[in-house]
């Protein structure tokens, strides 16, 4: 899933179309009210290392086999793992 793909999806889209187009989500959450939430993630690497500078989580709320709501959450990660990794530490 990418930001561009997220923009292409729309409320009212069928659950099957979402799955056929973007594949299996990273996580699937089942709510007590029968709603299902699909979570996809996009990560942006800081450089050639395994660290990520930003993650975008894309959530699609499904009810009655249709997308009823969509949401994007952006997380910025620090460019270091520990305080000792900071310059001058």
C-alpha cells in the first residue's frame, strides 16, 4: 500500500475489490459491532540501514462487505536507537 493507492480507494468500495487490488493486509481487527478493520503499512527507510524515518499506517473500516471509512496515521521515528547514539553523547 502506498499513499497514492490509499487516495485511489474510496468509501463504498467492496471488500473483495480492496483485497484483490492491494492483497492481504498486515493486520485484521474484528470489532464487537461486526466491523472489520484492515491495516496496511508503508515504511520509508532512513538510508541503507534497517531504520525507518517514517511509517504510514492505512486503515480501512469494512462493514457489510463495503469500505465505510478510511484513515491514515503517520509516525515519525527518531534517527537513533538510544540516547548514546546522539551526537556528542
